[in-house]
C-alpha cells in the first residue's frame, strides 16, 4: 500500500502508455478541482476549463524536461507571467490554481497514488472549511445609509435608536452630497433578533427629516492577491 501511494509509475524512458495514464489522471483530478471550485462560489466556464487543463499541461512540461524539477518550474514560471496581464483573482481563485499546478507536478513525476491522495485530502479540507460557519458574516449584519441635513448633529442624534435596535454599530463613513447641502452617513450595524426593520427605519426617519434611508446586506468581500 505504501509503495502504491508513494511510488512512481515512470521508470526509465517515457512511453505512450505511461503518458496516457498520467494525462487521464491529470484531467480527472483537474475536473475534480473544477467541480470543487463551483461549490458555494460564482464561476465562469473559462476558469473551470483552466482548472481542468492546468494539471495535464504542467504534467507534460515536467515530463518533457525528464523530471528535472528546477527546469520544469522555470518553464512553468514563464507561463505564469500571463497572470500579470489579466484581472487579479481572489484568494480562492489563486489557491485553486496552485492546487491544480501541484497536481500536475505530482502526476508529471508519475506519482499518481500520491496525487490522488493529495487531491482527496485537500478537497476534504476545503469542503469542511466552506461548510463550517468560520469566517462567515453574521446574519444580522447590515449596511445602513442615511441622508441628513447639513445642520444636524449626527454624532449623537441617532444613538438612542441604534442602541435600542442593534447589538452593535459603527459609523464607517461620512460624505457630503447635493453640493454640500446634505450629509450621507454609512453605518455597519448588527440588528437584534426579532426587531422589525420597518420600525427601525421609521424611528430613524423621525430624526433625519424623512430623508433617504437604505438598509442592505453587505456585499461579499473579494480578497485579491
């Protein structure tokens, strides 16, 4: 069992049979990475194709340099320069690209059992993390935007209402609008369970002169690398 997982199917001169077996394994594992990337994520067909084809491409590069890791990574590094001519991806995009490259590197050396084991292990880790509540936004978190007259003391006038309806609140930004005749405030608030959003907005309207108020969910953050 140990030899099956850690041993390489390549020995001596590369032959067509070994190339096909490694390529098929790379494509299957690349498809697995693509389907894993789809889970709880927005995606496009082109990126799924990239994740599917990247392992066999890296595998072929490694095989063509006869297993020389230094030369293979130098060639693959030249390919990666394309990234600087494209839109930066988020953290999960880049992680899955490195995942696919690692699979291609492993299959290119002929360690198919190790590649499959590595794929299963990282896929389980990623799925557990995505399913768990770790790092997710709290359900009651909202973005509150209010327009107020320029002569209104916004630093204290809304505190009573915010303390009653929210667990916590933070004033994130203040800016002038309508040629400076109005202010727009933006808060991040965490609403208390069971409190009516309509009643919350109505209470605020009585203090901001019945000007515009919006209460929305925060946009998902997109971390870029």
